[in-house]
């Protein structure tokens, strides 16, 4: 049946429908939102570890500072920037409906801004990591 | 004439447990429509293929279907636009009756909800007609073009996720009357569209505008209704 009756159907339809940049932008916005939510949950758990003692808290911080977590931090940066910049674009569309005629240009513009922000922050993070690696 | 492969999602509830794909090879020109190929299959290859079509000229809206992953009218989509190999599915989010025919009732139910007819609390003037300036008419001109094909509503992920969402088509129909200077039913319609399954489920994805075979700026119309609800309640 074509009626969307399950999460699987919804995910398949979302992934296969050729809706253009608006559709892609919405998917990335949702993925960014999920990433931020996962980070917040992990962050709350991480802070809560102080209840179990300083050693446990420091142990978790030590784990989070391992190189394997860097791509996750970059993903978080992407999620935050995407959610913020794309959110502003949607607010502009909603308050000024005539801007929908420039939806494609505005999505592409938002992607350029997000790309610059992500490259800058990831670049700074890698630079700091290399420069101060010995001091951690 | 070139050979084209049409991969069609088939489903007959009386004998199939689940949908399956069937391929047909037809010869067609670049300028032939997808509907021409479907008609050829139905008339000369497999009469059991079931789909809706009526005017075949983009006016009645009965042959909306998902063609190569995008909602289109089969009578307006040419092979040179969609490619040689074509995948055809019924519209998403509505129950399939058979093959490419979906049950439009849930869609029509949403349409009826927004009171899609002229409401006036004043009698017509003595000279007969309720006159309107060109500027007043221009405000809702775009949304008068809707043919209720359901291409927009069934391209909307918010509708896929929640069938109770009123959908872009019903909002377009409401827009046509809300911004009509002669109509007095705007408050009732805005009240309906302001509820949990009304315009606020729109996530500004824009699939509806891309899918509309009439070129209606659907997302813009939805945005204008959102703004009207917001500012009418302030």
C-alpha cells in the first residue's frame, strides 16, 4: 500500500522523493536537530557524572577528548549552524511570503554561509588540536 | 520512435498481498506523454492496468501520479522531460484502491473542512453583481487555479507523517476565499486552519510548489495564511 503506514515507509518515501533543494534542506534540518538532541542528552549524562565523583567525571571528559570524538564534534557544529541559519531562512519566508519566489537561491545562500561557518570552526578546531595536542 | 521501459507499481487488493513492480516496454517519441504510453499499455498490452484519466489535457487533474520520484500529471509529463526509463507509482499518503488509483476521499475530506465555497452575510447589491477591483482580485488570483489533483498534498512530508494534516491543497482552497474581498467567512476558515492539524504543520519544504502542475505558488499561499492567522490573533 502506498499509504504511509509506518516509520519505514516514511523514511523510504522521504529518501526517494525528488523534491529539490527544499526537500534536501528539510532533511538536513531534521538530521541537524536530531544531532543536537543527542548531544544535549549526552551532555546532561556527562555533567551528571559529577554525582558519582570527580574521578568518574574526569574519566568521561578524558573519553570525550579522544580523537575518535572529533568528527562527532564537527557533526555537532554542522547541526547547530544548519539549524540556526536554515531556521532564520524559514522565518524570513514565513514573515515575508513573497520571498518564496527566491526559495532556491536562499537555500543555496544558506548552504554557502553554513559551509563557511563549518569550514572555519572545524579548521580552528583542527589547528587547536594540532597546536595544543601535547598540552592535553 | 524509441523503446521506453515503464516500471509500474501494481497492486490488486483482491489477489495481491502486497504491491509489486511490473515492467512494460513501449515505443514512444520524445514528445509523447507518459499518459500516451500508459494508454498504449492498457489498450494493447495489459487491460488490467488501472489508472485514472479524463480530460488528458492538464485540466481535470485526475491522472496525478508519482513519476520518476516526483508527483506529476501523466498527461503533462513528456518523455523528453522525464527520461527514457520511467518509474510510476501511485500518489503517496493515500490508500491504494488498485494499481495507480488512490482513494481520494481523505483528501476531499480535508478540502471540505475549509468551507471551500462563497460565504456572504450581506445580500447582493441591487444592480446584481458583487463588484471587485482588479487589485482585489489579484490578491487571490493564483489560488483560483487549483484543480484538486492532490499532487501537492501527497508530495508533502508533513502529510506523509500525519494524514490528519489538512494539507497544502486545502490551504490553497481556503486562501482563495479568505483573501476574496466579497467573502465573509475568513474568520471561520482561519479558525479551522489555526488548529493543530492546520497550517502550522507546514514545514516550508516547498515540495508542494514544485509538484503543482498549474504553477501555483502553494508555499507562498500557505505562508500568507500563516501570517494572516498570526496577525489576526494579535
